[in-house]
C-alpha cells in the first residue's frame, strides 16, 4: 500500500547490512518519463540529448558498493523494464549516449503498491523481470494492521522534527496517542508523518495535544471532547515540567516547589509519562 514506509524499510535493510557504510540511493520510477528515468538511472554523456551539457553519473553508479531503492517499480514502461532486466542480469549498464559498459556492485531493493502478479497476468509487467526481482519478498501491511508500531513511529518523527525544525518537543499526550492507535490511517505512515509535522508547526508547548492536530484529522466533537478532557492534565504536566526545569531535575526540590510530596511527584511523573 502507498505510504506504508517502504523507503524507511529499505533504509533499515541497508543500515543493518554489510553495505551500511556505502551509499543508499533512492528513486521513484513512477515519477519520471522514460527518457528522464533512463538518464537518472544510468547517467548520460555530454551531448546525448538537448539539455545534456555535461557528463552525469546515474543512480546505479552513485550507489556503487551500496543499495539502490527502486520505488514504484510497477509504473515502469515495458522498454524500461527490459533495460532494467539486462542490468540486473549482468550488473552492467551503458550511459545514455555511450556504448561502453560500466560494471557495478549494488544491492537492488524494489517496491510497489501494485499487485505485480496481476500486472504480469495482464501483460503489463514482464514475467522474467518479476521473477528476477522476487528473490526475497516482504509485504508491508498498512498501518492500521500494525498499530503496535505507532508509538515507535511517533517517537521517530518527533526526534526527526525536533532536529529539522530546531524544536524541543517531548512527544504527544496520552489523548493524542489514544487517537492515533484507534484511527484507521488511510494514508498510512506518510499521513502520520504529515500530521505530526503540522502539529510541530503550531505547537507552542512541550507536548502535542489534540488541539494541535489538523482540523480534518477528527470530527469537531471528538476534538472538543479530547481537548476538554486534557485541559487539566496539560496544566498539571506544564507545572511539573516547569518545576523540574527550575529545580534542575532535582526531584526533592521540584516536589517542594510544587507543594507535594516526593512520592506524589514520582506517581505523577509515571502517570503522565514525563521523562526525567
């Protein structure tokens, strides 16, 4: 399915392999017409076509020793399928405008959101290429079928957006996590990523609450109910965090500032899952 995190998975395969120190190169095969795709994959020589002002290496050359990820492989035309098949069989290619074979050593990971078996039956995808690619097949289920991954994915994107946007957001509230784990996610991981990026842009606190989620993510009534339920919690969480910061994370001093016992503070830290 689209948006299930195919490139993330491909990167993980690369990083956990002996090729991890070498390049990881990705290309969306469905986003380019044949002429541009051929040049992007295999490179071209100066003068090979009108805009080819200089020599350019292709993605296969750039991935030497590492991994090339071919996304949306099912969108390739029959001509490009044949060209790719020859490269996979010989691990050699020719740049556009050149007849000299170039030898490469790359791992190829291909992905698609289409049923390639159906495309083979309909004559839209080469059977020989299908079986050449199908060495190890892994199905990535949609996010709604692997809800246990949601907390890990949320933390991954929180870390990424903190770095990207120079923020210091600690995570999402319990109410947001509950909404996420119950949602059906038609857009899969890509939708989750976009929702969290939106929340980062509008969030002015350390925790993302339902009020920061996009308006079209849930009905207004559900948003209002979740926001009302969280108001008291948010104020308490904010007070605890401010006390911890003021006390330089000395829990006894933070409890004193809050006017509560150290034991009560520990209970609230666990209840709200506040990192210390």
